[in-house]
C-alpha cells in the first residue's frame, strides 16, 4: 500500500523550501511531484535529470513512413496491372515523390507521438488532486512507503509553510 502526502502552498518558494529537507531525509526525486496550474521551468523546485531522446521517435517514424511510401507506390503499380510498354513497373520519379512525402509524414507523426510520450499524456495514473491547484495554489505530492515517512513529510511540509496537508492511501 502506498501513501501520498499532498501539501498545498501559496508560493513556489515555500514548496521549494520543503523539497530540500525531503531530499536530505533520503526521499528520491521520483517520489516527489510538483502539481500546479502554472508552468515553471524544469528544475525550479525539483531538479530532474532525464534525457529526452525525441530524435529516436522521429527516426522510427521516418523509417515507417518510408516503408509505407515504397509499399503504396510500388504495390499500387503492381496490383493495377498496368501496361507500361516495356518500361519499369515502379518508376523512380513518382516513387521518390511518394516516399519523400510519407517519410516526412512519418517523421512528424513520430515526433508528435514522442512529445506525447515524454509529456506523460494521457496521464492515466490516479494521483491525488486538490481543487486549490486550479485556483493558483501549488501542490507538492510525495509518495511514502510507511507511516514514519508519512509523518516526517507532513511535519516538513507544515514547517515549510503548507496551508493544507492531506494524506491519501491507495491499494497496490
């Protein structure tokens, strides 16, 4: 069973001041999450070190698009059974144009899929939420493993200026 402690703060500085003691108490960055209606730069409160290899999604999408283009252009000419008068069945100029367009389409769709993937969309996790967040407040969500950690987090958040601290439990 995991426990979530959510602290509601008025200012971003108060939420940031709660993160440092939590890190000193050996809470991992993966166990803390900032919930806010405003966009803050990465590392403003919780410093996260993660690589975003978006180019891999673009390359895979481009290769898939190229294969689709070759299939569409080549298979269409093959299946239509056209009389081409001794010329090659798959002419390179039209094949090149189709492959170029589908490769670009694959790169765009692959990049879009990568953006959604790394943004965590859609988010199907059932994390706790407080309506105050949509009214401009800042929430710090910490996942705890036991009762001792829960009380420690609650104490640190209150000392850092949390207006409200809520505890939720969920079955694993």
